[in-house]
């Protein structure tokens, strides 16, 4: 017994020595003169575990130790983290000057190397042009909003006297609504196979790129293969048909002279995946959290409902929400912005250096990521008095939306191109939800807000007719 204890003690000491040596070696690897201060964690894994588990507290603690610009190693790559508002604006506004999108390898592998978040230069211009043509105000007004209204009207039927998982419902809503806009005729037939694979793809994008069985990364890669097959088959079937389709896929596939943004099949598929991915995360989570905040703030709900009832009173029951109805939804827009700010749906954006560059007096090597961490700006008391309060009225002052710290939808040339489409979707969802139903929470489920805003056990509500 004594011998066993001695051997165990020696093994423990040896393990501690090896761990200490590995940590020390990894710090020495990134001790080049001129780098920002900070820690790098373990080889390969870096500080990803601490970053994902501790979330904002990890960032706040590192800032307290090293200042607003520090180094780390997260999501598989050495990273300079900026929590400085002025530097963040400079980085976002100067992409061409040695900076390109720097999304994690897992996201690039799973979303595809042709997705708009990964490309830059002339390719980004082509992809962004194709995307903007799909979600222009004219397209929203004439093509997309009628599809959104029809979908929301049907999707929100028969919720009366039911307990529903709001998180699950808003996920389905965001995905199915986007799919209907992309491939209207086929959306119902492909949704059953497509949807579960898409959810696996989403989870895989924010994971370490370690291709082992059982990992979210492996599941994401496998889901991508299935989605490529589904979309590839869909494109082939449309090519074999003489029928014209007035949806996003139909526009992307057009080969006539009116389509200035002609893409290859691979580019079309990655564009579709990107549209689904970017819209899904923001629309589903913002919708869920808006309902949550409205439940917790009855006076805000009363004001929102009054705005939508006024719109409804001008219409017959069967009349849809139209483009001209969106502009009067000023308080609804304020609720959406305040929900996005307080819940912090997007924590920041990543860039990558294409050459060695100097930022804030530090030298950032070529190939490093720069994490423009914008979360804390959302809680700046100088910009947002009483920042932890849910107060949509603050957004009724239009100047707040145009101020330089407004980075809820990104910034610079990479500001979210689908901002207005997402707002139209959430507004239409809220319109039919608050004019048809009242609700109460059941279960009091826990919410977490990093790295994604989610309710691990769902967010259940009991719905009744209004």
C-alpha cells in the first residue's frame, strides 16, 4: 500500500511537471518582442475551454490583467483580442489595409470556402453583390415579405391552449422561413431531411477543428456533406425543368443578361448555406429573447401590442403585412434593437492579418486572428444609461442607431447585409404572436448567454388566445 502511494505521488508530480513544461513551452513560442501581453494556454487547445466556459468573465479578467488589447489562443489559432472601442472601429473600417475576415477554421470548413464571410477582394465584391441583389428593398417588398407573411400566418396557427418550447419553435421558424424564401416550391419536401442536418452544421461551426468521432466538428462536416447533396440535387432538378422560380435560388441560377452576379454551383450552394446560417442564428435567438423580455416587462408588451393592434385594425383579417406596414412599427424596431443589445446575440467579429502590422503600439504577426470583441460596448453606461435595464424607448431617439458605437449588426464593409430582412421577419413574427396570443412562462428554465444565447433545457411557455 505504501509503495502504491509513493508511485502515485511520483506520477502526480511527474504529471504536474509535464503540464507546467507544456504551458511554459507554449508561452515561449509566442513571446516574440512587440506582441501584446497575455497568456496562450495549452499547445493546440490554447485557452479555448476557458473562453467557452467563462465567456465574458474570461474577457473581463484578461482585460483587468493585461489591458484592452491582449493576446490569447482561442478556437485553434493565436489571437489578438481588442476590447478598445476606438481600435475596434479602426479595424472594422480598414479591412483592405492588411486585414481580411478571420473566421475559425471550423466555420470555414463547415460553411464552405465560398461563403461571403470567408472571401475578400473581388470575390467578396461579387458574392456581396449577389447577396444584396437577393435582399434589396425591392426584393423584400415584392418577393420576400409576402412569403414571410404567408409562412408566419400559418406557422403561428393552433398555438392556443398549448405549452410550447419557444426556443425550439423560433429555431424552426427562422430556418423554415428562410428555406421558403430560398426554394419556395421545394421547401416543404426537403425540410424534413434538411433541418436536423442544418442544426448539426450550426453547432459544428463554433468548435475546435478536431476531426474525431463524436465531436461537434465531425458532426458538422458530415451534416455539410448531406446538405451539399440535397442542394446539389435540387439545382439539378431545376435545371432539368423549364419552370421558372421567383425565389432566391431561382435568381441565383439565372443565366440571362439581367443577372450581373453569375455564380458557379459551388458558390450558389455556399451562398445558400450562408443565408440560412446568418439569418437563422440572429432571427431565432432575437425572436425568443424578445418574447422573454416582453413577458418580463408587461408595460413594454402593452405598448408593442398597441402598435400592432393599430395596424391590424386598418386591415381585414385576411390582409397580409405589407411593406408600408413596416415603417409605422417604430416601437417594434426599438424592441428588436434593445433585445439584440441586452442579450448580445453577436459578441464580436474576427479578422485575420495578411501581413505583419502594428496596432496600438504592438506588432501583430501575419496570419494571426484579431477578435474585435464588441460585447462590452453594449453595456457602456455612457452610451446606454442604466445599461442592464430593458428599455426599448431609448431607441426611439434615431441618433442612437447612427452613433459610432452602434455595432450590433457589425460595422464597416462587413455590416450585416441582411439587417433589414431580419428585422422584417422578426417584426412579422411579433405582429402575429402578440395580436393573437397572451402567454406565461412555465418551468423557469435557465438561460445562458455565451458563446451562444440559449436555454439548455428549452424555454417553455403556456399560450392562450388574446
